[in-house]
C-alpha cells in the first residue's frame, strides 16, 4: 500500500484543518480565542485542539500562515484564468482587500501573539512581494504596465487597503484605490 494514508492520519489532517478554519472565523470577529469554543465548533475535543496547537499564539500563527498561503496561492490561478490586468485587479479588490477587511481580529491577535522579537513569520512580506511580483511580471510581459516597476513599491501602494472600513462600501473603495494605483503603473 505505497502512498496510502492511514485513516487515523487523514482524520488528524481533517481535524487540523477544521480547527484552523474555525479559528480563522473566530479571529475574523475578535482577537480573543477560546479553545473550548473552537473545539466545540470544530467538533473535536479541547485536548485535540491543544495537541495540534499547544498555545493560543501557536494557533494564531498557524491561522495567519494558512490565510496568507491562500492569498498567495490564488495568484497563479487568476493569471491562468484572466488577462494579466484583470488578474491584478481581481487579486487586489477581491482577495487582498477582502483579506484585510475580514481579518482585523487576526491582525489584532497577531500583534499580541508576536510581542516578543522574532515571532512574526519572516516569510510573510516575501510571500506577498512574490505574489505582487508575479502579477507585475505578467503585466509587464503583456505590455500593460511599465517595466521599471518594483513589486515592493506596488505592495506599499496597496497599503491604503488597510484603511478600508467594513462598515462602508469597501469594495468600491478598493476598486478606486486599484484604479489610482493602476494609472501610475500603466505603460502608456
């Protein structure tokens, strides 16, 4: 049975993913985590939560990595399914802005979880720069943006998304910010 996964290991992976999904939903609402509430919502025992994530900080960092991974991994699919400009706009307005709006509790929790030096995942910034670089490179190849763009500068320009309010028409504001940034990036 080469390559087979034991039912117990598959169950462990499912539990792990359910715990992360429930914790992400919880952190979208508040920076506070309750292992008991997460266990109940994930339909696992609280001991299972602690086995996977021995501290709230470990759970918060795992949720953060998972959410960031989803944000970065969507870029190749967007580029495969859409023209480069549309892929950039969809990623910024539909994914990055949504991430920033819905993860405010996660951002607060990350601030508390990473109080000690060196706790912030070092690859976070690099992963986002890589995602932006892929989008910029595809647009440079398509001739829609200037070839001298620095992906880090583009990412900094997207920092305005942090100021969107979920209580307002954030989708429209994200589209407006994307248009403003795009005008500065265009090749013509």
